[in-house]
């Protein structure tokens, strides 16, 4: 990535690498971390900063992992942005060490933020650098991720962008506004993107920055799900990657139509219409209604209406912040178990 930076841009750019491991990691992992740390420290690039989260006494806590490792690096990036007096947009890009970027990576992101965007995601395409079987699996997994995203967008869900760590980009201000990176051991990128989407005004979020990143399709069991875990499960446990049925997304679209309709009616008559909204949803699908009932929908809707009873658009936004990407995934998994 650094080689794609013009010389005059390097003074305004910091590449922050958090070299990390836990004390309980095998000695081979620790040795590899130390070797990388020394290589980075021997470089003469002032814009390349190595953070030591691997040496004895500086390791990641045993209960932490990918989320905390990202958080350390991204929090440091935020501090660098805050101390800069450059008039140009202050941008924080999340990245994985084994991800390759395209030549226009920096320029595409900079142009995007010069146009007023505050956060966004790049496109992605995994590298086919594994075995033939691993490459086949990663191709299928990528198809699944992008198909799922397209179907969510078609249904009207604001949470449709794919959550993949090295695609995430935001301004320093937006990073702080959404609470920064979380410390979750896994799915930290998913939860961070959820907070970005909830915090960033929709018109300020770019769902497709004009460049692509190329992560490694590595086999891994460091976390219980994600790219590496999926490849491992397919190879060793005969796991099959399946798309969710179109009916699930149709149900989701019908739910959003109901919410849109009754948000407008409720604001017009100045009555929450929670029961009426629930009855309409029940008519759409008893399975969907059962899930929402379990999630205490009627009481939640009443509370949301009390907060945003003067503006249907705000009421609808509040609903989506409650019925977020995590709830959608939970709904789909329950539908898999309950729908015939």
C-alpha cells in the first residue's frame, strides 16, 4: 500500500501496524511477531508506525483478540488525526495485514471524502492464493456475502453493506461519534459497521468507494466465524454455504412497508397505533410476528413513537436502529428453524 503513495502525500499519511499476540500463543507465533516488529522498526519510513502489542508484558489480554487489536491501532490513528493541522479530510482506514489494496486505494478514498462523505466501504475480492478447493470455497463464500447484501438492499434494509474489516473507512470525527472500535473477539467489524451506519447520516455514507481490497482467503479457527472459519468448516466439517431463501427477504420488505405506512399514520393521527401495526405484521407472516412479539415489539414501538411522534421519517429511522442487522440475522436463523 505504501508504494502507491506519492512522496508529497507521505508526510500527511500514517500507516499504523499493531503487531500483536497473547502470552498464551505458541512460541512460534511470538517469534514471528518479534521478527516483524524488528523489521518494521528498522524501516526509515517516518509514516510507518509499529505498535508493540506482542513483547513480554505488552501482549493482548487473554480475553481479547481481533477487536482489541484493531481498537489499539484505530484509536492511535484517531489521535494522529486529532493532532494534525492539515486542512484535508482526516480519514481512518481499517486494514488487515494480509490484505492487498489497488493502486488507486488512497486517491479513491480521498476523493470520496472530499465530496462530503463521512464513512463508507470499499469493494472487495478475495485472492485465490490457496488450494483449488480453498479457492472454490472462497468464491462461493464471496458470492454469498454479496448476494446477501444485494437482497438486503432490495428489501430496503439500511444495514446491507457487507461487514469486512479491511473495507471499512471513516472520518476521524465519525470514528469518535460512533464510539470507536469495539473489543469483541470476533465480528468486531460487523458491530463497528452497525454503529457507523446508525451514527452516520445516510447521505454521508458511501456504500461503494471506487476501489477494491483483496483479502487473503486464509484457513483459520482464530475466531468462531468469518472468512477463515468458514473455509475451515467447509474443508473439515462438510459445511455447505447456503443463501437464505428469497421469501425471507420478501418478508423483510413487507415488514418495512408496514413500518413506513403506520409510521405515517401514527404521526398523522398522533396515536402510536402499535397494536394496529402488529396486527398488520401478523397478517404478513405469523412467523415474523412471533419473532417481533418475542422482541417486545409493541412496547418498543410505543416508546419509539413517544420519542419521535412528530416526524414519520425519524420514527422509521428509530425503528431501523432497533431492528438492525443483528436482529435481521437472528430473525433469519429463527425462520430456518420454524418455517416449513
